[in-house]
């Protein structure tokens, strides 16, 4: 680990050059910890997205009525495509706030999830039980979708 080898390096020398090398090593150690933290956050989000995609894929072949009864979500819009319709679902916006500092103002950002469900009509009346899910796509803050 960078901190362990750094402690040995710093205690082994007391000259000015050794102190300069130690400060460079400390800076590099903090930078490497920061970079690992960024990669970990990105990897975590990729894992969350993969889990979400797997949960959404389970609805392929299920009717829109079944999807709505399982999740409690209702579409806010739909538009026609060549193989049927795309149903649009949006969640309630989630607000995230960064507190103010001495040099920056407080920043609030709202994010929401948009879920698109591609469905094909299997004939008969245009009711939700006649629309069969063929695929899904999502964007935004979808970590807490009830699927």
C-alpha cells in the first residue's frame, strides 16, 4: 500500500533531498488514492446499471398491464414506432445539493430517471394487456426504480 512504503521512506532519510522526495511521494500517494476512488465509483455505477438492465430484461415478453401492476408505474407518454409503441416513464426528480464553501455558492441539481419501454401490439383492443414488452432503455438517475 502506498502509505506503508511511504512511512518507511520518510523515516529512512532526514536530508533536504529526502524530504523533497517524501513530499513528492506523498502527493503521488494522495493522487493515486483519489484516482482509485474515481474508478471505484465508476465501477460501482456500471455494476448498478448492469443489475438494472438484468432486472428490466426480465420484463421482456410480459404485457404492459403486468409491468404496471408489478411496479406501480404508469406511462406519461407513448409514441409510435415501426414495430409498435414506445412507452415513456419518468420518475419524480431527485434533488442533490452541494453545500456552499468560502469560494463557491450552494449548488442544487435535480435529476430524474427516464425509462423507455418498446412494446408490440398482439392484436385485439388497444388495452395494456395487449401490449407485449420487447425491450427497454433507461437514462438518468434510475438507481431506485421499483423493478
